[in-house]
C-alpha cells in the first residue's frame, strides 16, 4: 500500500512524499476503515497502519485531522480518554451509532473492530502458497 501512495503522490504532484506524510495517510486510512458501530484503540490503529507502538502519533493525527471518525478511537480497554464536554460528545456519538457501554467503558467484546496488520496479511498469504 505504501508504495501505491508514493507512486500516486509522485504521479499527481511530481514530488516524492515524505515518510511522515506517508505515515499520516496510512493512519488516516486505518481510522476511516472503522465502520459505524465499531471502535478501535489508539494502539490498534497504529498496529493496523503498520506502525506498532505509535499510539501517541494516532492521537496527534486525530487532533489535527478533519473529517475523521474520531469518536470511534478509544484508549486501551475501551476507555474514553477525552475530558469534559468532548468526552460527553464522544459517548453520545458512539451511543447514536449503537455502541454499548459497560459502565464508563465500551463493551469491546461486542464492538471492537479488528483488522489484520499489513505484516500478518503477508504471512497468511505465504503460508497458503506453501500448502499449494
């Protein structure tokens, strides 16, 4: 996927994208892939985008990004990490999408959206190829 982004950017702008721009686009794509009624964690998004351990970068991108479904990204264990009115708004938006809470946390067993990280996808394909 990253090679495709790089090629697309070079073709449309004539310039090579920086590594940080590619990371941002990968993370935004992972956030946009979360369907209504499902949630993911900051760490889960980072892992899905191919940058395990970059949960803080996910939070920074959500702060600066527009048009992203920010309400679907939570802290570890399904906790809303925002404070004040933003936390209330996040909870109301999630409840409007049909997400259930158990106390102050989202019921992750029902609503966690799990994607395969890019590395696990390639391993799965290679093991299938070996069996053929």
